C-alpha cells in the first residue's frame, strides 16, 4: 500500500455541486463492472468463448444501454451462452480483469475515515464479488447468484439482485443494520443499471459514466484513477497519490494551464491553409475525416469509453462543464476552416483561419490572466481579452491586407469573439471575417 501522509492540497471546485460534509458513519456503494473492473465481466467471459459469442454479448449490452431490453433479460440471455463454462475458467477470467488504479488504497483510506464500503453487482457472480471485497478490504460484497452443476455453470441466474429494485433492497437492508439512511449514502456507478439507487442516494459519482449517469451525477471520474474520490469526499489528510504529483491534479475549468493546453490544440488549425496551398483536396479530406473520427470519439466518451488517442487528448483539454455532454468546439473549428477553404481564396482563407486560431487563443489567455473588466452583454468574457483578440486579428489580417481592411476585419472578428456564442464563434469568426472582406471587394 502506498503511504498515506498529511498533505496540503489545491482544493477543487466542482460545478453544480456542494462540499461533502457528513457526520458519523457513511455508506459508499460501488458498482463493480465499469467502476472497479475495467470493462464488464460478461464481456471478458464472452471473449474467451469465441468471436461470435463476444459479438452477440456486446450487441445485447448495446441494446440494454439503448433501453431496448431490461437488465434481467440481458443477464439471463448472456448467461445461457455461458452454460458449460467451468468455475475454474470463470475464476481465472475474473482474476485477470484489471482494476481501476488505486482501488485498494482508496477503499482502505475511506474505511480508516469511517466509511462503510459495499461492492454490489448484477453481472458478476456472488462468489467473485465477495472475493473482490476481501481483496480490496471492503465491508460487504454482493453479486449475482448463478446455477452450477459439478463445477460448471448451468446457464441459470437467480436471486433478488435481478429483480426490479434489487440493488435498492440490498442497500436498504445494510442501511437498516447500521442505523443509516440514504442521506448518508454515496454511490459510484457507471450505467443505467443503477438508476434505482441513484434516485435515493445523497451523492452520485459517475465513474467512466454512460450518458444517463453523466447527466445525473454531481461528480465525474474519467481518469481511471479511483483516488480522485478522496478529493471529492473532502478527506483532508488523505494523500491521493499520483493524481497530486507536484501539487497539480488533472486540470479543471478555471485553471489556466488547462486552458493553455486547450488553446495549443486550437491553433493547430492554422496549418490548414498552409497544407491546402500544396495539397488542397487532401487537406479537405483529412479535415472531414478528423470530423468523423472526433464525432465517434465523443459519442464513446460521453458513454464512458475512450477512443484511441482522441479520447485521451479530449480528456486532457476538456472543460469541467463539458464533461457531461458533447464538446462541440473542435467540430465548429474544423467546419469553419473547411468552409473557409471551400468558399474563399487561399489568401482570404489563410487570413480568416489564422484569425480564429490565434485571436481567439489570445482572447482566452489574456482574459483569464488579466481580464478584470467584464463585457456587459457577455460577463464570461473581458474587455482585455477582446482587445487582445482585436490586436492579434489585426496582425493576422495585415499579412495579406492593407491597413484599413485589416483594421475593419479585426474589429468585426473581435466583436464576434466577444458574443455569448459558446463554441459557435469558431465557425462564425472565419465566415464572418471572410464575408466582410468579400463585401470590401477582396477575394
């Protein structure tokens, strides 16, 4: 176990949530599949039985998440395919499933601070959940009751957990035994399989959460590191290990280093007109391909999955307020560049794309560091940021334009940037600037 030492930490403000201050004992309920396990137990078993069993199981999971079948139907149909699997094989699969980082250390730390820990699963056999609870030092473990015969699965599933409200009944029994209530309960969940307990819990923490949970949870953990929970629970003397390396955690909405990382990605679009000058059609093809890949990546992210490379980049630069839904900024940025290349000449396209790449970046960074005077019609932005946008836009325009048109274009661009348009400014700045220049007779 890693050492737990007192450490002063940068406190994190989570939007739309309240500090967690409980008195007396508290109950923490953790789902297993997708929360403690990386992936789902039934998918790991299905993979060992061949590609067709895996595809069928994955399709049933998809139908469940789309609310086309119930959890009871999902589990019963899947376990029918597991008939004949030996308990030894199932146990080896269970033991090889990787856990979320710092699961044991975090649970042990919570227990030392008075929390009761319950692991509960509708998809993992009870004997494995109880073994996992013992491995991780949890107080309780409850899982699926499965039929066996001569050490092999019969394909039948049993027990209260599969019935509607099954998890709720188990938890209420634990609450009663420990003289607690739902107001003392925190749940860590990932999908709609947990809606019955989410409705009653005092605090919901989504871990690699699907969209239905992501919209309801007060807190989200997408890093694959359970020790983030120690910050959420406001445990002052618990070291949350590597997430606090050098006094810095995963960057959040108001931390300006995170915004710099985000804007460094933003300015990459400035290379689009340079590439288009040499390979026009290839550049457009690459940009539209990136749009499609990013769209798929975001659909996966808001449902708790990660697309290779894109998922990690998005998580490293996304704002806290964007974690719960689709982040449209990159889409409007690439669309703005594509439309500029399609509708304007190369010199005009270069001008307007560089304006959105550099002027918008300057506005964000200057506004966050020096912005003291709010714009009346958009208090999220500052006069200082808009002035920075105007100055940088003027420099970008002056590369190709005479002085007066460059000043006019910079003025209109900074006005658009200052409007409360959210991510639409990435699209409207280049198109608006291009239309202004076209009206001035430049092509």
